[in-house]
C-alpha cells in the first residue's frame, strides 16, 4: 500500500511539473566599447485567475484532512 501511494505521488508530481516550452525571441544589444551581446527575451508573464485564493479555508482543511487520512492509514497498516 505504501508503495502504491509513493508511486501515485511521484506520478502526480511528474505530470504536474511538466510544462510547454515557449519559443523565445533573440535580443541582441551592442555595448559601448565592446561587442554584441545576445540573449533570450523573456516572455511577458500575466497573472492567471485560479480561484484558489477565494477558498483558502477549504484548501487548508482539505490538506489537513488528507494528511490525517494518510496518517491514520499508515498507523493501521503498521499495526
């Protein structure tokens, strides 16, 4: 059972951590007395409305509840 929980947690972390790679625009500037310096221009970041900030109490209670359930299950298995 512990192995299953660990495998599911690792898979959830791997799936949740993947993201798309966006193409970056190349920006080159000339420094006075030096050469040309090129680098990638970072894309504009815009905040995304997730809605989680509307219910912090429910989010916290969900985390505490799931932790309590996992703790109870681990104690039940160990006995």
